[in-house]
């Protein structure tokens, strides 16, 4: 943390995570209103609340570091707002798939970044990203819907591809804009990072994990 | 709880509270997106999350009583949806006033009802309605906005009156529809309730408390 560029990168990482958790809270809460029953609504609202508590952990760390919340979050607000605006679910099932697939691909991505940072930051990131245990609920509801009407699967598979495409587009936008954050991943003079081969492996792991999750939902990827 | 009509009334009370807390969660979460800063957004989102945790306590009690969540909640879904549809804030300050005034008038109302029920139910209701301590945040923001532009006060005072009017309209609709719930308040054969004079006192206390809260915000009522 004595290296100003490294510190800037970590604050970027925490700021991006904070925006991710807070916007995920907002979107899951909104999508919960699409639920067919109050029990389902409460289940998705519970996923939103779990994201908010993750956000609170990151907010506390930013406060410890003496960084104002808005300073850390503002650079990442627009890309996340754009992601969610471009992937607003039009029905309950799309909302469920997004809650599961969208959240998990972001989790995988931040975990990969966390591998390259100091122990304290890594512990916080992994703690914040710990599986909230709601995935079973989503898998159960999506598989039941496909059993009832198999034509649903094709539309939801397309939807899953759109989610990943949008996520990658926004991630690239952030990487291009935020040099300090990119340097956390690829390194900087005197601080080694991932080389091209390792970056390629990260991308294959992300893709592989995404395909496995889609398969678990009964969807092709 | 051995009296089936009393039991039905308590389940109605818990169902209405559950809907109130879950819809408050939804609306506060949505209104948080109107916030001018991420810190403000997080503060209102935190109020939403507090409502969700209250909801969870009621859900647990309904489960203990062997009542399905949707059975208890469905009768009260529409009036709450109507209330929120008719009082959607058009800006951040309206959202703040609604979060504070709307939540507190509902709290007062349920506390008055709780005075007439068994000890266990009363303890749960009072626990769920306990001040979440976010009021200072709202008072601070609203007073600062009025200091900056005094013309805001007139519009927000009107808004406060509209919130109360809508709340009363929906409460009357529920009272007319749900005999068992009404009997919790006004009594039933063999089970005394409030008489007309006591009901009048309840209404004056609700009005009085509302006026005090509006004054605290710097608004006439």
C-alpha cells in the first residue's frame, strides 16, 4: 500500500466491487417485483439484501483506507448502470437467470483479480464474494419452468449469451479507462502481473465456469 | 389462539405487516436510485434492507404458525401496491419524506393495533417496528434542502398530506374487507376491543405524531 499506483489500483478494485454490489442490490430488488408469488419475491429480495451486506463490508474497508465512498465509486457507476440498462429482464425467468449467471460471472472475475493482490485485500474480496447459497433456488425455478415449457430454454440460452456479451463489453470499457486497475492485473514496472498466457487461462476459466452454470440451469451456452 | 376468529385476525395482522415490510423494501430500494450521491443511495438502501429483515421476522412467525406466506400476504398485496403506485416519488426529496413519514405513520398504526393483542404477538410487532435509527439521516437531508431553497417546503408539505391521505384510504379499504382484522381492534362477541372514544383517541394520536414529524422536517402538516 506504500506504492501510490498500487494503492490507486486497490481503491479502484474496491470501488468497482462496491458499485457492483450496490447496483446488483438495486437490480435484484427491482426484479423481485416480477415474482409470481410473495415467497419467490422474498427469495430474490433476500439475494438483493445479501449483496447489500457485501457492499457494507467494502464500504467499511474504504472508510478504513480514508477514501470517500463517492470518490471510489463514481468512476465505475456509468459502466454498471449501462450494463443493467442493457440487460433489464423482461420477465421473472430472465431475472432469475441474470441473478445467477450475472452475479456468478462477476464473482469469478473478481476472484481472478483478487489472486494478484495483497493478502488483506484478497481475504476481503473472497469473503464478500462468498457464495450466498441462493443458487439452488434459481436452479430449481428455472429447471421447473423448462420442464413445463421446453421452448423457454432457447430464449433463456440467448439471454445468457447476451448477459455475458454485455458484461465483457463493460469490463473492456473499464479496463481501457482505469490504468491503475489494469496494472493490478497485468503488473507495472517493478511489480509483476499476469502475462498474456495467464490472461488467456483466466478467460478460459471464466468461459468454462459460465458454461457449467448454464448447463446446471438446463441451458446451452 | 384457540379462538379461530382471533387466530384469523392475528394472521391477517401478520400478513398485512409482512406485505407492508416487503413492499417498503421494494419501494425504498427503488427510490434509492434517485439519490444524488452513492453515499446517500447506500443510506436509503440500508433503510430498505432494515425493512427486509423485519419482514424476515414476520415470515418466521407465520411459518411457526403453519401459515403459507402467500396465503397470509395475498389479501393485502393490492392495497399496498395501490398505495405505492399512487405515491411514487418524482424526486429524491419526495422519496426521503416518504421513507420517513410513510414508514412512521404505518409504525404508529401497527403499534396501536398491537396494544390490543396477546403478549407474544405484541412483542413481535413492537420488535419489528423498532426505530431503525435512520430518521436522523432523512431529517438532516430534508432540512438542508429547505435551507438551500425555501420554496421546496411548500411542495413537500403538500406531498406529506398526500401520503397520509393515501395511507388512510388504503387502511379503510383493508378494514372494510377484512372482518377478522377489524375485530382485533374493535372486539367481537366475548372479546372486548376499543370503543368509539378510544378509536377517536387513536386517530388523534396518529395525527398528532404525524404533525410532530412533519415539524421536525421543517414542514407544516
